[in-house]
């Protein structure tokens, strides 16, 4: 097990990984198949509230690893060797098709179980039609969109669902295919190197965060996008927050703005520093990454879509540590935020 832990008496940034054994892989495959057989027809939304309980049947080493990584607040958690279907269907050309055909249902359940060992899965009613597990695959006509359906454009660094107080604690990405070894990019908040006075501005409520195009149901491309934020849902707040010795971060290169001139300069300095510290991880089939959405921002390198059934394909799930944050915010017992 690779356990990069740079701690030397004080807390710092970690990436923690676990490689599953063949026996563990078989055990997980059995759990997924049994659970799926009992849940026909498969309905991810109906399963959402149960995922955490069923996740207790995952192999103990995996559960222990995820619980420890959660406790440590690892910046990135990677589990490799998860069991994918041997007869995995062709990569769909967009999430709508995946939803219609039920492509990769077994992998959806797998995704939800791993999520359930770390927190609770949840969704957004205006994102992929309220689905709990999203398909991230290139879609014809959206090559240059500012959503995960893009391909030819660099998907800029972002906090997932930056505009919302219930944004995920973790973004879970399960890789089904990645033929060109396209990298998921990320930057750790600890790598942001700005002077103290800039840091102070970034920690003040002098910024506005907007809903991105995956929520707005409009598919603008990057060229059309500039300056079109006014009518979107937004929230004001700070870029840096949380413990001073272990800060949290909230920022989006496309969907954030500053409320005054000094804040604008500070945000640009933050962007510049983050750009200089980009790391990448290439997810392979059977890898699942959980990015701590408070501790890293993430994006994706560009690639050329094929539309031949072998394209890059991830299943994505949002994970919240305490689902009551959603119950309080929405004033209902829903796990799909309206
Ligand atoms: O495709 C990727 O690697 C990440 C895309 C992304 O930002 C997301 O799905 O939230
Ligand atoms: Fe994302």
C-alpha cells in the first residue's frame, strides 16, 4: 500500500492509496451482484439512503482504509483493483443515453457502495436529471462545453458545485475506461503559495461563486461564456476557510468572481499560484478516486473523443459526510437537492 504521508509533527497534505487483492475484488464483486439482484429494477435514487449500511459488507481492509483516510482528511484517496463487469457495454455518447439504456448499472452500485463507506451519496435535481451516479463521458456537440461532457477543451480547475453550501465533501470518480491515459488534474490547497496579506483577503467574504453549466441546463461553449454569469444561482463567501493550520478552499476558474478590486487581484494571485502547482493522476479501469472537495480543486486534461464505444468513461458520485446538512438546507429528507 502506497501511503504518502508527509506529516512531520504537523498536519499536511496526503494522497492515500489502497490496492485491492484478487480475493477482495472477488468479495466485492459478489456483494455487488447479490445487491443488484435483490434491487431489480435498479433505482439508484431509491438505494441512496441504504448505501452506507450495505457498504458495511465491503471487505474490512477497504472499510478501515477509507475510514482512516476520512479521519486524516487525505486530500485524495485512491482505491485500485475494483471489479468491473467483464462484459462492460460500449461507452455511451452522453449521460442521457446512459440513463436511458442503464449502461454500467453494476458500476453505479459499486460506486455507491464505496461512497457509502466514506459518507453518503447525494445528487442535484438539476444535474443529469437528478441522477445519483453521473456518467462522465464525451458527448457529441459538447466537445468545448464547460462541463464534464467536454473533451477537446481543458476542463479548468474547480471546486465541485462551488456555488452551494451543500457541495460535496468528496467527488468520487470510478474509472471504467481511459484509453488515452487522460489525466485528472488537481491542486492541493497546501501548495497555494501567496503572501499573508493576500491570504487574509482570500479568507474574507469578498467573492461570489456561481452555479456552473452542468446545473444551468444550458450548454454554452467557452467562447460564448465570458461575462454571462449574472442570472445564475450564486453564493457569496470566502475562498479560504476552516482551520488556519489546515485550510479549506473554494474556487472555480470559470465560475467565480471578486466583489472588489483588491479581492480581484488576490483571486488572480491565487489562480496563478494554483496553476503553477497542478498535479495529475491517470485513472485506470477499476480505479476509484475520491477528491476532497474542501482540500483540492480538480479539472481534466483535453483529449480527442472517438465516439466508437471505447471512449473514456467515468462514473461520478457526490459524497457528503453528514447528510443532515442537506436535510437542514432543503428542509426536507431528500438526498437530491432541488
Ligand atoms: O474527467 C475527469 O477526470 C474529471 C471531470 C470532473 O471534473 C468531474 O467529473 O467532476
Ligand atoms: Fe468536477
